[in-house]
C-alpha cells in the first residue's frame, strides 16, 4: 500500500481533515495580540520600577561611600575633612558650590561633589570649612546624569553647606535635616510628596552615623 500525504486541498481528504488544516480565526489572533500587549505592559511597568529602585540604591550607596570616606580620612589625618556639592568636580580648579546650573537645581547634589581634607596652614580647628587653597582633594564625584530633563536621580540637601567631620569622627558642620534621594523628572526644589514610592531619606547625626530610611507621608 502506498501512503500519500493528505493535502488541505485534496477534495474529500481535505474535508475529512478540515480541523487539521484550518488556521487561526481573526478573533483568536486578536485575543492573542491583546494578551501579549497586556503582558508586555505589565513587564514594562515592573522593569521601570526596577530601574528606579536601582538608580536610587546606586546613588545612596555612592553618596554614603563618600561620607564614610570623609569620616575615615578625618580620623586618619587628624584634621577636618569635608564633603561639599560641586558644580565642577572634574575640573582642575574644582570648588564648592550650591548654585543651580544646567538642569541641576541649587542643593541638588546629583550635580557632583568633592571630598577634601583641610590643610594645616588653614588652622585646626578651621574657621572656614569649605574647600580652599592648601586643602587636599581626596575624591571627585562627577554628575550622576546629563542635562536631560526627565528620568534621573536627584539628591536634595535640606540646606546649603558642606558635611564636615572632625578627627574623632563627629560631624561638626553640615545642613541640618535629611537628604532626599528620588528619581524622576527634574524639579526646581525637592517635591513634596517625593515622586517615587521608592525614594529614600538619608540622615547624618552628630556622631557621624548615617541612617537610610523610607519617607514618611511622602517626605523626609
């Protein structure tokens, strides 16, 4: 006996095998497309949330690292060591600055910062805790983002001023209150409530201890 493959257009054989030969109906295709769209939208939202959380975590870790470095350098060198916001951290003549520039508002530390040790010629204790001639530049932090207006990290200081540690690890200067770490559209000032439910608040107490907590009622 010779077996012959049944073709979808072979008369009676095709009629008997119609169920095997039929394709998808338009309704079935539309249903599949709708399900795929829903799954894609869900995945996109989850992925965006993951990105927001990762950026905030990265910013908090980097900022905390700078503060801890300043504290340890103060103990090792026996002098005051500060961390200040800088608008030109990568320049040869880096300076402390709280001023707004580009799309970085004043007191938004995502613009960058520098860590510096006070020099002996400036006296101990120092009357000026900013970065000045004779001080030693310990570390630079470039801006966290370009001049884009959406989707970037922001680190809002509660007020102007450098965070300064003494030789014993105590915080002897710096803005009072919590730093707010958020991710979203650029704002002129720290929004209340914060834009993301993944935002974090960073406090530096008088003993130099750093605490990272979730916002309360959307604010730090």
